[in-house]
C-alpha cells in the first residue's frame, strides 16, 4: 500500500500544495488532475523519490520510501515526460537496455512480442532517431508490458499517442489493476479504465 | 553486480561507436595542443625535451576535461538518468561503469598516442615509457574526480566553464606526480614513489568518487 501523509511541496519560493493525504491500495488507480503548473509532475516525482518534499511522508507498505531505497525502487516503474530513448540505438536495443536497467531479464521473443503489441512490430531494427514523437513514447511504454513491478507512476502517458495505442495502453493498465497492481497517473484526458479509479485534483 | 557494470559499459561503448565524432574531437584536441608547442615555444630539441612531459600531461588533462561534460549530459537530456536513479541497482555502480567506459573510450586512446607525441617532442625511450605509464595510471583518476564535477554542473548554464573551475584545482596533485615521475627518473632518483602515489590516488578515487558523483547526480535531478 502506498500512503501519502501531510505532503507539502514547493518549487523555488512557490507553494505547490500542502497537507496532501491519500492512500492507494492494490488494484486501485489514482488519476491526478489539475491545471498546468499545479504540481502534478512534482507530486509524481516526489512519490518516486526523485525529489524531496518540503515536509510530509511517502510510505510504501508502511515504511518511508527514503529508508527502503532499492527495495522500493524494485517495485516501481516510472515513465516521465522524457522517454529515456536513445537516438543511436535501435528500438529493440532501447527496450532491452531499459528493461535490464530496471533489473529485469527478458528473452528476445518477449521483447519483440511487447513491441508488436504496442504497434512497433515493423520498426524493431530501426534506429530510434527515425521514429516520430508518438513512436518514441510507445518504445518507452512498451516496458509496461514486460515489467513485474507493482506500482506504476505514469506522467502524461497518453501524450502524442494515437487512439488505437491509447486503447491498448488502457487495457494494459486495467489488466495490471486486476492483478493487484497500483497505478498513479496524470493526464488531461478522461481515464476510461475498468477497475477502481480514484481522482485527486490539485488546485494551483 | 557485475551484470550491471557489464551492461552499462557495453551500452556506453555501443553508443560511442554509433557516434564516433565525440570521441575523436577530444583526441584531435590532444594532438593539436601538443603540436602547437614546437611552433609556439621553440623548435629546439633541448627545450622541447625539457618541457615535453609537462606539455603532454597538461594536454591530456585538458582533453579529458573537454570530454567530461559529455559524461552524463546525454543521459540527462533524454531521461535515461531518471531511470538510472530509479533503478534498483546501486547508482554508484552505474556511475563507476560509466567512468570505466569513458576511460576506455577517451583515456586509453590518449595513452596509446602518447609515445608518438613523445617522439615528436624528442623524448628518449625510457622517458616515453615512464610518461606513458603515468598517464595510464593518471587518466582514470582524472575521469573519476571529474565525474563529481560533471554531476554537479549537470543542467547548469555555462556548465563547461564552471566544471573546469571546480575540477582543475583537484587535478593538480595528479599532474605534479605524473610529470614528476619523468624528471625524477632523469635525476636518477627512481620512479617508484611517484607510481605508488599515483596508484594510491587511483585506488582512493575508485573507492570514493562513484559515491560522491551518485549523490551529486541525485541533487542535480531535484
């Protein structure tokens, strides 16, 4: 279970939010909403452990994520604004290295299978610099089809994606929730996913 | 533990193979700086022989400095660095692997070129040998120490100049013992002390700098 207790985040001198509380149980999705600049990305980065909050706690299974370190990061998959896709590497190499970096080993067939499902089947051996923005996004989202981690933190996952991939992604997320996973995501679009969908609105 | 080192080293070498110009620029910089001295100072062999080891060391130091800015910047820009920090593998180990790959790509070529540039400056055979060995021990120290500065100046505007100001003073001990070995050999005093000290620098920086750089990376990602 993920718990946020009395969280306060500032950026420079600007207070983004304070006194934020919520909990996320297994099988639940939290859709974080809010205007541009209301602190959605900061909240997500804080929950990941990339940024430190001004005050408050982020607890995973009842224990602070700062104390757990590696064992928390093992349970976490974060997809941020940046795709982490290398122009010089091919689509397949990019996915292979990204999954190995998160400590997982997958066979060549599993990797190719994930890329086919996300609609990059014909571009497996193409260097990533030949891809469009939406296709790069797909390379980075392909990790979700393979990862065994419990908590997914997705910052604007739908950006630049076409309708068919959004549908695929929503299926993948719904399946993850069914298997007891947790998802924390931000998007300005409507989330049309089966399962327990909670909402949180940050006001600037 | 070794799988993550293996993965990162191979990844960085693969990336450099696909973009060889990055590696070549610092290598050509090294060659050009050294070959400016016979033109600028004096073509006389006696003078060149005296200043030769120092010139080659300073040029190697500057070439390393020049390449350090690239150590983390590409990973920072495309978001790979976030994924590295969030990876369950220890970040210090990944930093160490990146430094190893960086040394194989930019340090080793400098060491290989040193005998040739030594000949250009009229150094004797045993001087060249000593000089090459000091660079073999010294260049990884430069990269490891420099990785802290590269991590701290990540994403800072004008970071390159700031990096030089931060790191060049820390390079001084390595430079002193690196060039000192050759003059000590010429004075007949033996080189063991200098090599031991360079070796000690290397061991210390291997043990300590990856942790410091990892901490610096986390700070610059906030």
